[in-house]
């Protein structure tokens, strides 16, 4: 899976992230540096293993969504490690 950030009004590609953790780091830093307005006219999509595109969130909701997804993935990895180990 990978994630792409797009500027909605212009449909310009802005950035790509190979993982949700990378998206959290980059977007969190950008919002701290530039303010939440940075995300106002953007949307984030994820491409799944089959190559299908899915909307993750729009605007300021993107940062909340990526943090939630990252936390869910960490919980799933931890549960898997407990199960295996």
C-alpha cells in the first residue's frame, strides 16, 4: 500500500508516502511548520495491494485519519507479535 496527497481544486499531485507512518511524520511536520491551513484544499488517498484507490480523508481531517490508521496498524502488529511469540 502507498498513500498520495493531492491538491483538490487543481488536482495536482503533492506528495507520496510509502507507509502510513511516513505520512504521519511528514504531514504532522508540515502542519506544525505551516499551520493546519496547509491541509484545507487537499485529500489523501491510499492505493491497496490490488492497486485500487480509496479516499482516506479530506482537509484537516487527514491528520486525524492518518494518526488513527497508524495507531490501528501498530496495535495489529503488536497483537500479531504476541500471537506468534
